[in-house]
C-alpha cells in the first residue's frame, strides 16, 4: 500500500477514535522514514493535536461511486426493429434458411455490435451489419430478438420479440 494512502487512512481512523474515545495519539518516525501512530508515547514521538467534532458535521447526501467502474460513455438510444420476417410471418424453406433484415436507428456506432437471438438460446456472432442469415432452423414457431451490445459486451438496446413460423415443403404438404 502506498505510504501516503496508509498515512491518510491511519490519520482518519485516528481522528475518529480520538474524538470518540477521548484518547491521545502519538506519532513517531521509524528508521525508514515511515510514520508510526500509537496511543502510547514512545521515545521521540510527538503528541498529535486533532480537532474533529462529529457534532459540527452536517449530514451529507451519500453518493456511492465505484472507483473501479469504468467511465461511462454516452450511449445513443438505439431503436432496433426486425423488418423481415414480419410478426407472425411464415417462412418456407426446406433448408431451414431464414434471412433476417432489421433497422437500427440512429446508425450503429463503430464500437457497438449487433447480435440476433433465436428462441432465447441461439446467438449469432457479433456484427455491424443489420442483416442476418440463419441456417438449419427447424420447422415450427420461433422467436427472434435483435440486441445491440457495447464494446464490453453489455446489452444497451433490444428489439421487441418477433414471432415467425418456418414451414418446410413435404410430400404430405406440397405447397
């Protein structure tokens, strides 16, 4: 721990305990120049005069700041919309191919990425383009959601869920 920080912590702690318990604090310096604090006088120590009054301090608004949190950037409010397939559309593809076109407004920042979520569990790779091509989708009902992520992978915007149906042509249902 940095000596200055240690000194500050000890000084604050000492000030609190001195006022709270009316004890005396002494400071001395060791052979390496490091200040040592004690409630007992030792050879070469000096008595500290601390003037702290808890009664005179006004209660302050508690502001909690995480010193390790990165600085937050101004994130644009993206409007994400899945254009195709439209809500309740039926897609016919024997290969299970679904082409998804979407709209992002305002334009996506360079350090932000998009991903498509199929049925809340299948995620596309992150990309800048708002068009996706899904392969191997099984027939039946599916839900799509478009998400925008920042450079740390944090979700910053999400489209409403779009439900579509995939139908495959079979001999029993030719068209």
